[in-house]
């Protein structure tokens, strides 16, 4: 079983996975798609860090690299349940780009997608701590909201194409424990019903 | 002509179809996808009620059963106009699941989809009367809103793939007559312009 | 490079393209899909104006006409960068219809889509000046909001299928210059990074 966990940066995705795994009654291998891509890039493409991927590799090589990562994940899934930490809609140097295009999705065919959401205002404050954005204004908030909504509604394509089950979990400030338990509960039910 | 009518439970979908049909100037056969699936399940799969479908049938058999239902509908459409009462996004035992996946949509290829919407608060109250949900809280309201929005934006895939015409009709409390007339007007225009 | 610019009527799309082009550092041919379709209709289908397309041509001929327009655009793109002014979700005589279906999108395969958005209230007022709508009521505002949201989330299909980069630019009243510069900045970055 392969479950994608997605959500915009600052939503608390990694914390929920880390905390939620404690309540999941089945064994799951937690993988980060970004880390897998970086590992393969270091090994096969002579890359040292994330920035170099976009700067040193051609678009074609970047797509090849991503394809290798997808196949790597799908290969592991033959023997293990996987929670894959990833993004569906990424804010790039220019506009929003997809985290997973059809070519990759046709390989992954995830059983479930969990979108972790949060109040755009809370997301903004968490990002501010990480110094990722400079000015706090309405425009930034609206942009976070758009990226979050694009992520949520992007999942309908997966529902339609791969019969993927989608869950939306709101991670409210200070309620990490509740959100994590909901996350675990969803996965327990999904795998229990397979 | 095949028109899907969809909307989250409690939105007043069935009432609008029942009332709206009076104002439609063409003959339409009103079918419920859920009823058709149940009928076929009883006949061919030794099933007695809806619950048994999920409990007694394998995923593979459930998909076969649904496929038979789609073909049944499409077969009727050769001779009759059909209004098909159905769901695009279903709240399941775990998360949201698609009511119609690509394999089925490629068969149905609906000419139109009507999404009946309503204020999440009104939907909540209607569901409460039916005892479907226990506590009235913000979380339940947000969940209804998400399911409703997933349903609305799911239709873009149908627009893109099958050139389906989409109409969104808001069913305001106490205005069933107006909503039903809008529903009929849409269908009259759609079929009149074919 | 082919960039679609889309947005509901009254959003200020044409103004932003006209103003924004001044700040784009590359040569772009600005085309309107509607104009191209009309030109071909006049030449090949004995049509005099937009209304006649729907009234005089069969659905099949309308689709053929649109297909010719798509191929015409894609042909020009071999030698020139194109900004294509178009619609993703159109409010028709009955319901919402897609501006670009898969058959056409598979030909266009746009590198980028810019969705120009605005506050539904502002859009309404601009349309009112153009006498396009009669009564100002909540229903009209809600309808504008739905069409705008359908347009925004329709783009996820393009992200998924064609790796299209999507940008959402909010055109605030009285800030045309700022919106136009953002529009140009997006295109400059996109083409600069190709």
C-alpha cells in the first residue's frame, strides 16, 4: 500500500507523519520523495544539493531523475507499506508547478492521499519563523490559500484516474496530537479494509 | 442524452429532480445509480442490501458490479433520455472516494452534470434530522464544505475529457420551487440546443 | 513557448496582456483564440459573426473549426513565442462549457497558464458597465465566483497532463500597472529558465 502525504510548506506535514506513525497499527516505511530524488541525483547525476538539480540538470535529466525516484518507490512497495511525503503543487521560481505529473502518477498509482491543511494565517506564521518569506501581507496569505486549494482539488484527478482514496486533515495550531491520531486512524481504516 | 445529477447527501438532490421533472419539456427516465447497483447485486451477486456489497464482495467484484451498472445505464440511453442520480465524491468508511472513476466515465460520457449545492449549515441541519451525524461542530461543517467543493471541481475532469456541460444550482432553504425550475430550464436548454 | 492567459469576462485580461507586454523581455505574438476561430469560420465555413458559429454550424463542424484553430496556433509556435488569450471555462447558453477539451489540449500542450482573477464584486461592476448582466444580486456574484474557481482549478488537469506551469495573478482595481508587471515577470522568469 502506498499513501501520499501532501500539503503546502509550513502546514506541519512532517510533524504529523512523525507523531501519527505511533498510532498506526501496521508497519510503514516513511519516505520523502525529495530526499529520494536528492539521493539518486548525488549517486547518478553528480549533484551535491537540491539547488544544483535545477541549475545543473536539463529539464530532460530532471524528469529522468524523477522517474527513477518513482520507480524506486514503487519497487519498495512490493514488499513494504509506504507513506510518501511529497508535494502535489509546488511554488517554484515562477508560478506553481506539479509535484507529480501523469507519467509519474501512472507508476505510483497511490492507494490513498492525505492532504494536511491549516489556516493560511497559521501557515504564514510558521513560514515566517523559518525565514522563508519576508513581508506579511494579504497577498502572501492569498497565495498560500491558492496553493493549498490547488493541492486539495488536484487530488480529484487521482480519485478519477486511480481510484485513490483522499483524506483532508486540518492541522490546527496546538492540536498536533489530535491531527496525528486522525491521520493514523485514516490509514488504519484504509489498510484494514483492503 | 445522459445527465448526471450530483451533490452531497442532504443537499436536496432527490427533491429537485422530483419537482424539476414537472417542468422539463422532454421525456426523461430518472434513474438512481445506487439503486441500479443494488438491483444488479441482488440478482447476480446474492446480495440483500447496500451494506453487504462492501462487506461480502471483493474490491474486484464491486468494480465488476459497478461496471455492469454503467453499461446498463448506457444501454438504456440508446432509446431514452436519462437523468442519473449519483455521487461524484462519496464520504466513505475512510476518507473520500470517487463515485465515478475513468473506466466508468469512459462508458457513461455524460452530456451534462448538474451539481446541486447548498449552504453547508443547511446541509448539516438536514442531515441532523436524518440522524446521520451526531455532534454539530465546525469540523463537521468544514467537512461538508470540502466534500461539496471536491464535487464541484471534480466536474472539470468531465468538462475536459467528455466536453460535458456543467451547471451548479444552489438549493436555498425554502426555495425548492425556484431551484427545481432552474434545474428544468438547464435541461430544456441543453437538449433544445443539441 | 505557448502561454495561455485566461480569466472570466470582466477580469481585465486583455488590459493586462496589452500593458504587460511592454515589460516582457522577449518577443511574443499575442493571439486571441476567439479571433482565430472567427477568422477561420469566415474563410472556411461561410460565417459572418460569432453568433452564427453556434447557430449555423453543427457541433461536429464547430469542433472541426476549433481543431483547425488549435493547429493554426501550434503551427505559429514553431517560429514564435505565443501568448494566447482564451477561456478555460465559458458560461454558455446553458451552464458552463470547457474552452479547451483534451483533444485540443493534446495539441496545444501549453508551457504556462496565467489565470487573471479579481474580486467577484469588481468583476460584476465591470460587466455591468458593458451591459452584459441585468440585476445586481448575490446570485450573480456567486456565479462569477464559481466560474472563476472552476477556471482556477481546471488548470490542475493541465499541470498533471502537460507539466504546465500555472500562475494566478489577482488584478486589483486601480492596480493594473502592478498586475501587468507581475504578469510580465512571470513570463520573463518562465522563458528565462527554459
